[in-house]
C-alpha cells in the first residue's frame, strides 16, 4: 500500500464526511488507507466513522480524550502504508498537497516533509503571531530549518514513524524527534490552509507555554539524556570551585589582617561570605543531581536503545 492517512480527531463529526470525500478526490492515483483516530469524542464522531468504515477506512476509538500525541501514536502503530501522512480532521489542511509531498519523499529522498501554512487562516493575535515566535525559538533550539514545525499536515517515510515515540504533547516536535532518531533529511512544502468550517479549535494559549517547556525537555534529553553528569557535574564543580576560591579569599584576608594587627570585619559580616556559601551549596546540589541522574539512566531500559540503519 502506498499511503496511510492518519487523522487524529476530537469532536469533529460535521467535518468527517467532507474530509473523506476530499481525500478520495485528491488521491485517486494512490492506494491508501485512512485511519481515523477518535480521541474520545462525545459528539457522535465515532458513529460517523462507523458508517464510513470499510475497505481502506479504519477507525480507532479511545475510551477518553488523551490528546493529539496519543492519537498520532496509535495511528502510527496501526499504519501499514509505505508513506504515512498525518492531517487534521477539521478541513483546515488540504489533501491536495499530499501528492507533491509524496513525490518529495520518493524522488528527492526526504525522510519527512512538513507542511508550511504560509498564509495561515487563524486568528492573527492569538495564533499567528505567537506561532511565529514559537517557530523561531524552535528553529534556534532544534537546528531544523522549518517555518511551521507544528503543522498538522506532514508526510513521513514509514520508517520514521515506526522508530519514534510520540508521547505527552510532543506532537509539536515530531521533526525534532525524527532528527534525534537520526532521520535528518527534513523538508517542507508551503501548503494551503483553510479557515475552520465546523466546530472549534481544541488548543488555547497555554499551548505556547507548555510547548516551550516541552521544547526545553526535548533539548535537554537529546543533549544530556544519556549522560546527565556531563551537564550537572560540570556546572556543579564550577559552582563549587567558585565558592571554594571565595572562601579561601575571605579566610586569607581575615588571617592576614589579624596577623598584621589591622582592623578586620567578622567573616559573617561580609556579603561575599553568603555568596560563597550559596555557591558551595549549589555546587554540591548540582553534582548530586548529576549523580542521581546517572544512576537513573544506568538502570533505564532505554540506555542501549540505538537506531540501526543497516547491517550487512
Ligand atoms: N485533536 C485531537 N485531540 C485533542 C485535541 C485535538 O485529536 O485532544 C485533533 C483535532 O480534532 C484536529 C487536530 O487535532 O483534528 C488539530 O486540532 P485543532 O484544529 O483544534 O488545532 P488548531 O488548528 O486550532 O491548531
Ligand atoms: Mg485546526
């Protein structure tokens, strides 16, 4: 089979029949399956999916709402096509873009092609502007030159989705997950974007705060996840040394003044003393955090989980 179209959805009943018809009209030249993942909808989306189910249309229904990442994860597990396409269910993404994305993967050798909503049809103030800032940060942190990392419309070589694990809210950073798994030919294609026709958006402003925190976690995990001591140990030792040198200075200063009969202040009267104390305590704490981190990663079942591309 050429394609698996994975569609995560939460309360999108009105959009589904139209979406299916649109996909069918746009992908005539391919063999494909559509996998609807109903993320705990309560508006009758599942009944609509049941009616459409048949050859080439499958459905997975969650018992409750787990979030878009969970829906994508299950969709990826179920996918059988050579190329896996993800698409939002709300008719904002055009299936007409898919053939070109597939061509880029097949002919230009991309592992992953992400859509770029160049002319985004959402609220300018609450979505478009924060999204620009967010994408800029994501570009700096991940080193992946995408304008629209979180676009719902993406196409992947099947290998990619079978070798990454989307969890939590990490659907925003799938290209980064892919890059960390060693798939680094990542491309993008400008795509048409439509206004939401039915229903409401499922994400509010908190997406940007949480999204940023998730980005930090991923960055940290990819750099130091397997060697936490390299981060905490270095900063810990540095802090400790700073504090240590300060302490020596304070004590030496006092002894010198005492020995020469000069006037001197009590050690605890000096601001430097408290800074030194703080630095030493922080240093020890950072070092301990690194050590505990090493113990955790040493017993993690993931510790020797590597991506092997080929063997001969
Ligand atoms: N979605 C989901 N589970 C959720 C929230 C959203 O499966 O908990 C789906 C939603 O139905 C849609 C896609 O994720 O198909 C994108 O959501 P939405 O259109 O609300 O995001 P926006 O376009 O506003 O960024
Ligand atoms: Mg949408």
